[in-house]
């Protein structure tokens, strides 16, 4: 799949240096992960995992380098959910040996569907609901002509809600409410400008309460939604993994923490666990403070990039900013940085590609922002033909 993606990109004369210049924070984070293989005590495994994750970025570039990237993104996500949501329902209802898992200690059944765990099923349902709700907002003005596909969107939202309820993932439910609020807020110009300020202010307020005043915000929220204030022993897990000696500056290497003696030590307390249940702690353990700072740089630059093109690519901005907000808060109790469905879906809406200004424009190409002898395609608007092809 990786070589097929590279072949497609080569056939499209993909401009690698332009891509790197337009996405420096992301490329720096990826390259630092490759560099960390040098000090990993499991160098070959670390490199294999880095190369595996590199393939995910290649597939994203295939979609974004399409002559019609905006319809390509919507089609890719739609077909993905068309496959996994009904398949999850099928496995849970009629093939329980494949659609269910069991708790390590209690033996209680949990529902995983077409994913690997209940938390992943909750995340899949979350993104499915957000996508179809966003798609309904885009099509609402033309609702009479697109009545059938709107009904289909609502049916998939209903299936996803059913799956999310079975998954019983509190993190996904909270993030769903947050994502819906962001999507609705971006539909109105006054609330959009207010949201642009409130999101960073809310994050700063959270950090001030947590580190400045020592208030356990996570535990308070967990109690509010009827959950254990320890976030189902996540706070205990954090203490255990942070107590293990690692290099605080550069970490132990890409995807190398959950290997060897370190994994055995954690399994003495929590058998079977293979993540820190916090994306920020996970990044610190793997790539140290340098990796964590690179991640913060990427998040800040991505936030500015989304809002910076809001007037031109207005269709994609609501979904992108909702995903960005969810990614920030989801990683407080789950690890979803550097790979996985949430991370890759966000990249679909935030990676910037450039094309030469002398390239032929397609019929449904949107506004073009000229920069020297290049043109940055920052938004596309659908025509009747593109909507038909997307269906």
C-alpha cells in the first residue's frame, strides 16, 4: 500500500519540497520520530513502526493531491464510515465472538464491533456522527434536491449513536457534545469569531486551574458525568509510567516505551495495558520534552492555518476546527497523537498542498491564492458534477 501510494504521487508529479515547506511543523515531528530510532533500545522495531505510520501519511497525500481534493476527502470519509459502521452493527448483533471483547479482570463483555476495543468503537462512532452531521449542514440549503442522501446521513447518525451507547466511552460522549457545539457555532459569523478566541482561552484556563491552582479538573468532570474521579485508574497509570526512568529530553525512542522491561514493569500493576491513556504523557515517554514541544508547535500552527483560510475554504473549516478541538481534549484521557483515526482525519483537513500556477484548472476548482509562481489551493466548492461523483 505504501509503494502504491508513492507510485500514485509520482504519477501526479507530487512536489515534495513544496509539501515540506508548507507543513514544516508536521514534517519536523515526523523526522524527529525517525531520528529517535538512533537512541531506541529496540531500534529495528521502532523503525518498522515509524515506516508503518509513514504509510498513513502517504495515503492522506493521495487523497489531498487528487484534482478535486475537497470531494475526495468527503468521499474517502463517507466510504470509510459506510464500511465500518454497518459492519460493527453486524458483528455485535450476529457475530458476538468477533464483535465483543472481555475485561481482563472482571470478565465482563465489552463491545468492540469492527475495531479493537470499546474505546476505539466509541471514537469511530464519534467521528461518524460528526462527519454526517457536518455533511447535513453542508447540504441543508439544497435539502429538497438531496433529500435521499440526508435521510441516509440521519440513519448513519442513528446507528453510530447506538454503537456509542454500547461502547460506553465517557471520553467519546463528552467530545461528541463538544464537537457538535463547535460545528453549530461555526455556522454563524458572530459566534465563529467568538469561538476563535474562546478555544485558546479555554485551554489556557484549563492549564491554569490544573497546574497553577492544583485543581483536579479531569476528576471533577468525571464525577459530573457519573464516572470514577480517577478516570478508571488512569491517574494511577500515569503515576506508574512517569515513575519509570526515561530520558526527559528526548524520550526512549519512537513507539519504544511499551517494550521489554518497561512493559513488564507496568504489567505488574496493569496486565495487558499498552498505552499511557494520555496522548501528552505518551508523547513525553516516547520522544521526551523535544517531541512534546514539537507537538505543541504543530497544534498551534494547525489552529492558525485552519482559521487563516476560513474565508476561502469555509466548507472544510467547521469540520477541521471541531476535529482539532476534540483532539486536544480527547488526548487528556486517551492516546491519539501520531497515528490513528482521529489524528489522520484531522490531517485530511489541515495539510496544505501547493500546485504550480500554470497547472490546468478543473471545472470545479475554487478560489486560488497566488504566491509568486505558485498557487495554493486552499478551498474547493462543489459543482453538480462533483456532487454526483462523490455519491
